[in-house]
C-alpha cells in the first residue's frame, strides 16, 4: 500500500486548489493508500489521527490557509518524541506527495523516502511562483527554486497538465539538471455535481442574469481586470449581478479586495461571499447564467471544468493549461484576459441568450473525468516506474527507533 503525504492538508480546512486536489485524491484512493503526515512536535512521520482525518472530510471552509495544530496534539507529539517509528511507514510499496511541501517537510523527507520500497512520486501543480513572481507572495517565490530542485529526488513527477509538465522540464533544463526523473502529464479529475449533468438553466424572467467567478482573491487571478470590465458594462446600462466566491489573500489580492468594497459602496450589483461550503458553491452554480475565470495563469483550472460539468459556459484564457481545459467546447477562450476582452465576452453572452445556450449544450456534452479515473491512472503510471538512486536514499532507521 502506498503512503499519501497530507502534512498540510490534514491540518487546515482551507480549500485552495492544492488542498482540494489533495483531499479529492485521498477520497478517491480510499483504502488503497495510507494517509500520513510529518509531526513536527514528535519529530517523526506517522499515520493520520482521527482529528486529522476529520479535517480532510470537513466541508465547511476556513478563513485562513495556514496549518493549525491544537495544543493537545502538540503536547502529545512532545511526549512521544523518541518513541518507536510506526512500522507501517517502512517497507511501503510507494509514496505519493500531492502537496507543495515546506522546507521543514523537505528536511524530513530523506528519512521517509529511504524506507519506502516502491516508487516515490510527487504531483507538480505549476511554476507560477517563478513565472509571475510579482503576483506571488514573496515567501513562496523565495522557496520555489529549492522546491523544484528537491523534486529531482523523486522517482517520477506527475504534472497536472501538459503546460505544467513543460514548465518543469524547461526549468530543469535551464538548471542543467542531469538525469531528471520522468514527468508525465496526468490531468486531474473533478467532483461531478450532486445533481448530475442536467443542471437546470438559470431562470429566465425579469431578474438580471448572474455572472459567477469562483477563484481565490489573489494577484494572478486577475480580479482587477474583471472588476474593471464589469464596471464598464454597468456604466453602459447592462443589467447583471457579479457574484464572487473565494478566499481573500490580502498580500497579493489587496487591490482587488479594496475595489470590491468600493464598488459595493457605490451600489453596484456585486456580491462577494468569501470562501463557501460545497452546498453554497453548488447553489451559486445553479443560480448563475455563466461563469468567468479571469486568471492569468494556472496549472490546471479546476473551476473551468467544474463550471462545464454543471452545464455553465465559462469565459477564460485560451492559453496554457486553461487553454487545455477550454478545448472541447463550452468555453469562450480569450487571447487576452484584459478588461476590454473580458467586457466584450461577458457583454456578448449577456446580450445573446442563444449563444449562451449553445455553449451550455456543448458543456453538457463534454465527458466528466472523475477523481477515481485520475487515481487509477496515477497508480498505473507509478507501477511502471523503477526506483531511482538519489541523494535522499539514506539507510532506513534501525528497528525500534
């Protein structure tokens, strides 16, 4: 049974993209993998405890991204320092690391990797920290080169899109890395809507259409351009409501958050809910006419495919991983996601219900790739990987240590 490292995700209830992927993969793997974490207070790796598994299953969103360790868990870890290592962690037939691991976890990985008999695989999400450093938190930018080098020690890396795969290979080539591990592009799955594919169309009538944007409020998500586009349309007399859903990131999303507050104070039809649970998110999709995802750059673009799975057209970039997601119909792919291009696409869909319905029909016709298929493909690819010697191949600890 492979190990599944959920060190960060099991200690937060936030639902950012990486955390949603980690949770969904854990759910899809079920009993086929053992969820583990590195306990910094114990100074060791161990299987998840009940309270950590509860964090994985939680549906209510958190207001902060950071990991939370209750005092009882911290004290329990301190008291168990030096205890025998969990025997099921050694001799495992594989390891999957779906998170962007921290320096502390990276320092602890050699001990874990040495005891795993099977292939050791990391998921790679994106290189946006280096591609758009000005729109990324400074700590993330500073950490990222080390993280990309640490990935060289794995037996394989599963990129979440072809665009992400190429960005990693390009960086390693620039770095001059010798004999890098194989990198495969394995597209993620999505959670199918609870109501199935045949979501009813947004109600017609006197109520203004709702345009939905599901994205954390941070620099690269490009909310200022979306807000400017909508402001132009409102100034032209277009009647619609902009509905925003997503956790705010003040460090890089401060300007967008301030603009949201300013537009609301001016009486514009703008609703911002912050992070929401799955029930509220499903309701938001049901109530909207279409979605817009103005992000400049993504590793995959889950909100695009989740919108399409619910029969809702999506306006998004046609470049990179988002272009991969948009192929197949149901989207309005844009060469640029500046205010003018966004305003043009949103205005057209508002003015042309027939075009909107055609895109909705295309969206409903697209196949949905469930997380179970992703888990199957990931495990199948892992089985094909030989174990590579590397600088993290240290002798396992003596028995009982």
